[in-house]
C-alpha cells in the first residue's frame, strides 16, 4: 500500500495530539471529540490513556 498524506506518521501524530488536547481542554466527551474528528472512540480513548501514562512517566 502506498503511503499517502492521510496515512503519514506525521499526520497521525498530529491528529493524536489534537484529539488528546481537545479531550483534556474542551469539556467535550471522548465520543463527541471522536465524532468531530471522524475517529473511532476506541482509538481516541487509547490515545488519551497513552497520553496520561506518558505524562506520568516523562522525565523532568
């Protein structure tokens, strides 16, 4: 499969970061953010969970 802009790791990382930030700061629920960004709830929840883990384990 040829990689397109939509499947680029850089684009995906940006979408992940945006989804996590919106869940944390917008007051919207994961299902609402998922719908707004055309994501699955499962993916959005996993990204938020991973972001929480990374925030706790990050050095500094």
